């Protein structure tokens, strides 16, 4: 590194370059990318109905109550009473942290069926444009797919571009739980893809679930594909700020605090999802033992110690990933801070060999996916460090080789 690269003038030059990049983004994408978050009409209506509801003459608890209180409430009901609430308030129950996960699955299946009927009518609504009718058809088919036998939908909100979360494996029986947090352009329609399937949340979670079982067949695992936040729309100014991350962090931590059991939880945060995880980190429950980021534009802090978490922090980036060209700084609310794979940041840097760019980290038969799976099952002595040494394994439980103190 030259003396100029460490000088104050160089830092000023980098800041000016970052501003230039932002203004180019604004000029090419427009301010329309900065979307204001809208509360879900259907979900809010279901919650309002719940708040005025009762069962056996008793008022229902506040849906925003602590998960423990809601868990005790549902445990006090008979199976018939729980089923009645799921049918009467499907969106409220399906998104209620503290409700039994099996009940949430049933409630969301009911909500999906109702949403499907709405979109089927819209497909033939003459007041809509052709594009509007086509969009209704796409959403109807997505709802049908999410209703397929065996799918476990943990959260569902049809409003706007939509939010959804799905579970692979058994949350109640899991000995290790993994949560996949995706980045920009994630919504109901992009939740699952046929082409480049491993770049979408469902494909990411399925690949991780399979890799974890391959890595440790005796370990009962569960993986959550968590797209239950309003992600930035494209690479405009929305993606360069922390607004969506701050909103998403609240929702993410609400989920984490309500997960059943006591199994350790590992976070796997891709692209802008790593910004969400960075903002959420200080509020994550202590059962979150590992926080791994891939293709990160930054976590809105200068170093690991500023995240305020006791979790082990891992980072990886493929050599061909375009995100390495993002200016790693924060200026006036724009940008997301330091580079998580830099030595100064202090994360444990994992190999991402064969990831093949920004969207390839969950591709089967890659170092990146193997490493993520090994973190997910706690096989820390098996991970491959990025710099061809044992540095990322130093001080970890279960490491036995020389140099892995």
C-alpha cells in the first residue's frame, strides 16, 4: 500500500468517489426507489379484528404481547379453540410471534387460499390493465405454489410486493436453527425462482438445509428462508441507506425472540440482508451464536466489536463479486460502513471459492456453501479460511489442530 493510499487526501478522495457513485445511482434509478413503507391493509384488518375478538367470553390478548405470554395463551386453549382462531383470524395468527408454529402454518395456508381467490378475481377484472391482470395471475400462481402439500409458511403478508417466510425441517425438534436473510429485490414473486434457483431465498435455504444434513447427518436442523421484510427495490438510493435495514431488523429480532425451544441459532445474511443483520445484531437474543455475511456492502459499523453481539461473526466474498467495488464507508447516511472481509473489521473470513459472483454463494458444491453449512451445524474445525491459514478458526470450540488454539 502506498503512502498516498493511507493519507487523509486519499480518504477525502474516497468520500468524493462515494458521493459520485451515489449521485450516479440517483440519476439512473431516480428517487422513486426510496419507497415509504405501507402497513399491510389485510394484515392490519385481521389484527384489528383480533383485538376486538374474544373466545368463551374472554378478550384475546394483545397481539403485540411478549412471545412468552402468547405462547402460554395458546397453550391454555383446546385444539378446537386454536383451530377456530386460525380460521377466524388467519393473517393475525399466521404472523403472530408466540403462536405455535404448526398453528401458524395452518393459519397461513388459510390466508393464502383467501389471497388466491382475490387474485383469481382480479385476473378477470376489466377495470385492470393487461399488465395488472397478468400481475394478478402471477401472484395467484405464487400463492398456489406456497400452498403445496408439505410447505411450512411461517409468515405471509400479501400487501404491496408481499412478505413471506418458510421453514425447512422441524423447528420444534431442531438441535440447530439457521436463518437465511436475503437482499434487494426480494418479495413474494422472487421468493422462489426456477432459473438460477439458488439466488432466491427458497433455493438458498433448501441448499443450506441439504448441505447441513450432509455435513452432520445426526444433527436435527431447521432452516428458515426469511423474506419477511420490505427489501430495497433495486440498487437505488434505498439500497444505499439503512432505512429498510432498520425496519427489517425490528421484524427479524421479533422472530428470533419467538423461536421455539433453545437450539442455537445461526444467521446467514446475503448482500443487503447483511445490512439488516448488522443493524439487528445488538438486539439479537443470546441463543444466536453465529452471524455469517456473504457479499456484504457493509454492516453499518466500523468493526465487529461495534455490532454489540456475543455471536461469532463470519464474512466471505467471492473474488468476482461486484460488491467489492462498492465504496466501503458511511457518509451522511449513505453507504454501510467498513468492509466486513477486511482485516481491520475483525470478522472470521471464510473461503468463498467457486461462488461465481454475487448470487452464487449458496450454489451446491462450492466452498462458500460448505463453509456456511459447517457454521450452521457447529463444525467449526472443518471450515476453510479465505487466506489459506487457520486464522478464522482461532479460539473456536472443537478445534484441535496445531495453530487452532
